């Protein structure tokens, strides 16, 4: 039940249907990538005049095309462009290009900028691993590097108003009972929307459902929908629940179309989320340019994390050339102010708000990537015999992160000395030891592997 017929949704997969209400929906397959790489050129113009920093690397090329999806956690790339930080470190030709969906991002990374695509992107953390393993449009490996984590926290699982009486919160058991009633009433095609199979939102949704005894492979259809199209599909009754980043959960509540059951930070405190990733061949060919990009992104992450900059950050990303979303749908949750939309007391200044830099949010812990891969083994997305350590060591370039951090003056005491954050504990008491992923897998009751 994990796949959905296109005819059951007001959504299509091809770029040729751009005139329809919703585009690039359920398909994670072929798309018209070269068109979408440059479909939004608002981020390709010049940024404010900036003096080249004394510590700027001698870049091999000042040009790079970077993709983003309209999600708040893409802010570091946008801010680095708008504030002239790329220029500051010699990357004067950086273009930040809006992508229609995660499959489009993947396909544009596959062809690269030379083929009309992109060189790097704001991306779901597991996706660079899928691409490196050959899960691409042409079924050929596209080796990728993760250069930084863009954020921790900042996502949520939201529920349709139909299930408001179920009062679903951190525990999904109430939803299991509500689903049983819905099925008894003749509604058998229950759907949970995520943004990309095997991506972070898919894993949060599946973990949460399974923890409450709901088998995401049997009891509900888990379907991929591009983030900007989540609210529209909830409005038309096409789904029971969705997991996505902000501002789409807040917009759902603001429009009175549903409520937030939980923040993903409640599921796993300070969990890793998006990554800043580049094609391996681009980084290997342009190591100084890659370092310059990373320095700019890290500095932007620091800027985005400062409380005094939140309003300006949200005003910038809300613009038509970036998100084209009212700033009011972005700002409150960026400050940690959470209106769940179901009558629960609003939360002010939640410690589970999105973090771009604080508490090592930017550092790409290898232990976190090991969890992402282990969960993808759990759900049958990658082979069970995958050599996790070898793959993580190949893709995760935390060494480059450290070089860039030192270059922008991050104190040694603030740079992690271990590539592991240690044993992680989830909301249901389950623990993940990155040194023993197989034991974690064995402990899980609901799984496909």
C-alpha cells in the first residue's frame, strides 16, 4: 500500500503539466530536469557589492549552481546569496535556483550544471547516499559529498481536521483507532504524505506510525508530494496526514485546514535534517571553490541562528523569487512559537525550534548518516548488506566542514572532535547505537527488512 495511483491525486509527475494546478507530484522518476534547473532565476542576479575577504580561498571557479526547495531550512543558501557572503569568499557567480520537487533536485544534480542542471543543493540528508548508490533517473551512480548539515529540527507531522476529535499528539495510537473507524465506514484508501521515498520526512513519518502500531507498509499508503503542494492536497481531502518542513505545517494551521500533531524534534530532540551537498566531481575539481562555498554557508548559518535576524530572514525568504509565501507563515515557528492548531496551549520559544548553527547543528555527524541508512535498510530502500561505514566515509566530508570552520574563525572548542554524537534516544525510549546498527534493526517490531 505504499504506492499511489496518479489518478487518485490532483497531482502529476511531468514538467509538461506545469499549467495544471499541481506539478511534479507522486513520481520520483523521469522529469524535464534541464527546464527546472533554471525555472527560477530570481537567485541568479548580483548580490550586494562585497569586498573580497582576506581569508578567501583562491577559487578555481567563481561559478556554481545550487538548488533549493521552498522550505525554511534552505535559508542559509538564500541568505549567503542575499548578504553577499558567496561574493565575500570569491564565489561571485553563484546562482540559487528553485527546484519543483526533490526528484527534480536529484535529476538536476545528475546532469550537473554543464548539462543544464545544478552542481549542489539544499537536500534531504539521505539523498546523496541514494545517488551515490545509483538510485538516479538513469540508474547510474552519481557520487556525492555531504559538506554540511543545514539544520536540525524544524519539521512537523500534521493531521487533517477530519481527525481532530482523535486528539492525536506525540503518540500515534489515537490515529490507529481513528483509522480503524474510517475503514469501518468505508474509507479504505488512507494516505500519509511525505516528500521523497527514503528521505527524512518519510523516515519521521514511518518511525512515528510504527511506534504507535501502525504498519506504514500495510495500514496506510505512504505517498510522495512536493512540499509546496502539501496544504493544497490536504484542503481537497487527499490525505490524512503529512510530514514536511516549515512553513507548510504553519500555513496549514493558519488556513484552518488541519493541525500539527507533533514537532519532529519531539520525536528525536535535535535530529539532523537537511544537508548541503555537492557533486563529488565538482568538489574534487574545485576544492578551493568548494571550501569558499562552505565558508559562506557556515557564516550564513550563524547569521540565521541569531534571534535578532529571524524577522529579516523570514522577510527575505518569503519573497516571490524565493518561497512566495506570506512571512507570517514562516516567522513564528522560526522563533519557536508553536500554535498546534488543535486547542493545545501555544508554545513560546520552544527549544525544539529549527537550529542552523547552535549545538553543532551544522556539523555533519557520521553517526547520524548511519541512522538514516539503517532506517532505509529497515524499510527496504537499500540492500541489507550495504557496508554502512564504507559508504558514510565516502559521502560524508566532515573533514572539509572542519577546514572551512577553522578558516572562518570558529574556535577549536566549538568544533566537534568526534564524528559520532553517541547513542541517540527517541521519544518511545528506543536507543540507536551507531556502533551497533544491526542490534537496533533487530529490536524494531515493524519493518520491511
